C-alpha cells in the first residue's frame, strides 16, 4: 500500500520532507543519547535531600539495570513496528511514541524534593514509559524516508546518507549539552560534614525531554505540509491480505544455508555489541571515577566522551568508504569485515587495559584521558567495519516469506548483546572499594579483548564457508563511493534497530 508522494518542492535536490525527518530524528536521538549518557552516573551518584544527586546504587546494580534498559530498547520496536504497520500508521505511532518518550524523560527529571521517598518508583515509571514510547517511535522514521522517493529514484541512497548524518549530529550534541545542564544547575552542598558539588542530573533528563518535545513540535507543525499522506495509513494491511492468500512452501536448501549465515553472524554480533555497549556503562563509570579529565584548571565533563563515537563516525566514515572503493576487487567480504571489527574492538579494550595499568593498582591515581580517546576511536573503526553486515545482510539473505521473522531474530541478538553487556559490566562488583573495582575492571577489559580477538580469528577462518552459504548474495559488487559512504554512516542506525525500506 503506497501513499501519494508530497509535492512540497525540493531543497538541495531532495524533497523537503527529508529535512523534516532529518530534524525530527536529530532531536529524538539527542534526547535518547543525552539520557543514556547520564543514566548510570545518576544511579550511582550520592543521595542528596537538598536537590540534585542520584539514587546511590552500587555500580553493579546500575550496570545491570543499564543492560536491561538498552536490551528492551531493541525489543519494543518489534511491537511498535507491528502496531504502526497494522493499526496506527507510522505518523500516529511517531507522535504517540514521541509524547511517551518526552513524558518518560520528564518523569526521570522530577526533582527528588517533589517526591520524597518515591524517587525509585518514579524513576522506574519514567524508564518504563520511555521504553514503550521508544518502541513506537524508533522503527518508523527511517521507513518514511524511503517512502519519499519513487522506486528506482537515484537520490534515495543519498537521502539516507543525509538522514543518518542527522542521527550522528544529534548523538554528538547530546553529550556536550547535557553536561552543561547538570553542571549549570548543580550546587555546592554539605554531605557527611564536607562541602561537595552535587550535579543536578534531573536538569539533564529535563533537557533530554525538551529535545524530544522539539522533535514532536517539528513533526506536528510541518508533517502534513511536507510529507503529504506518507505514514498516515497502516502500510501492511494490503501486504497481510496478500500473504494470507499466498501458498506456504518449505524452505529450499539454498534458503536454509542463508538462514544459517544469519544465525552464525548473529552469535558474533552478540560478542561485538556486548563489548561495544560498555561505552555507556562500565567505560562511562571508569571515565567518571578513574580518569584524569583535567586540561589546565578545567575538567572535561564525563559525558563529553559519549559524543566521541558519533563524531568519529561523521569524520571517518568518508575515509573508510573511500578505502573500500579504492580496494576494488580486493575489498574484504562481509564476514572478513566483521572479523576486522572484532579485532578493532579488542584493540580498543587493550587501550582500556593500558589505562588501568597506568594507575598501578593505586585507586587514588588517575589514568590519562587519551587511553579513552584511543579506545573509542578503535571501537568506532570496528563499528564502521560492520556497516555492510547487520540489517542489510538480513534483508539480502532472509527468504521473503519469513523476512520479518528473521529481522525479529536479528533484533533479539542485539537485545541479548545489550543485556549481556550489563551483566558483564556488573562484574565490577557491589563493593564500594575502589581497589576491588580497579582489579575487576582490568579483568573485564582483558576478558572482552581476548574474547573479541579469538572470535575474530574464528570468524576469519569461517568467512569463505559463510560466503559459500550465501549462494551469490555476497559477491563482487560495483559500488560508487557515495553508496559505500551511505552504508558506513548508516551503522549507528543499524545497531539501533532502525530498519529502512
């Protein structure tokens, strides 16, 4: 079921509706990443009854909850996507989901002085509303980007490049602006007889909520004018009718082989993202507690490091895209690129090991921030090696009649990875003893590095067999540099469960 294309004119050669969706998604991603950057920091911060402060959880409990939250962020889009396709339509799903996400952020931002004794309950309520809203919002925006263009329109790939840039710009801005908010509204208080500066994390959550409201306003004011009927009608009704009349056929040997590739690559996906997603959890805590972030007399806010990944993607995606094109026939196949991603993840954690070693077991010492910059750089390079894989691989390999089922299975792999990331990070321990935390951090970083490296070796030697099982889906392809760039900058959207059509 297709909607008529809007006739609202063009900007920079593209429908104006693209830039509406670009801006809507930029602010939604800003909202999500701002919240994610401070979630664990808020949970472990000291409790203050005078405003600001956190919930005083142990690091292990905070990281475990973080893993549960990010895991559910990948599961709920499966439900939200179905509701949009069959009941609500994409536009209505976006508005309802966005409103719920804003409400969730504002619940998280409720000052403790307003709800004495109810801080944890309101926190859980806000988190739950945010997760449900995310499920309705996240899977529907990128689909509408594709609907702006007629089949075969050469501008379509470039449109997704622009759109994905918006995602990364929003993610990059979040770490900087949320740091300003919780610092600007913080205050010096007396806790346990000592004067300490207490961050106002609630101000950070409120800022995230404001970003979501901006996204909603932009969509509400300009959507009908710039998008026309796109996203108004549930798009899957006609498809469902066709499927009911379709004859069910057993899977062929070729299709079974291709499904095996999806399953095998899914297992390696879990390993990669379980390591990569330490960024918002364990690495975030390590930045806050054990890293010398001072430049002269100024201290770099912890959340600024959360913006490095998005910045590196914007800067280095064109470089990687150019590299693949210049390699021509020597360009690695998808499983080999994935293996390279695992190796680069391992290298990133070697930098984290270096940070711990530099401290020499002294919990009062601080490691150089350049270890962290190096770790985030190599993790991002590993992420960029995965752009030809992920969701695009599922769409190429999954039999059409079970494509949605396979996409759901892929999201389950990513959800499992995020939960495992929280479990792994929680091995930092429940004790507040920093000596123990340092020792455990070294073990975790080392364990992830070794696991990623061994997995990369195994996958490298399996690559030829996996390509055989793809039965021609993975072969020599003539791609322009623009096409490869579009794939590279899409990597953030891919691992955030944002399928495109």
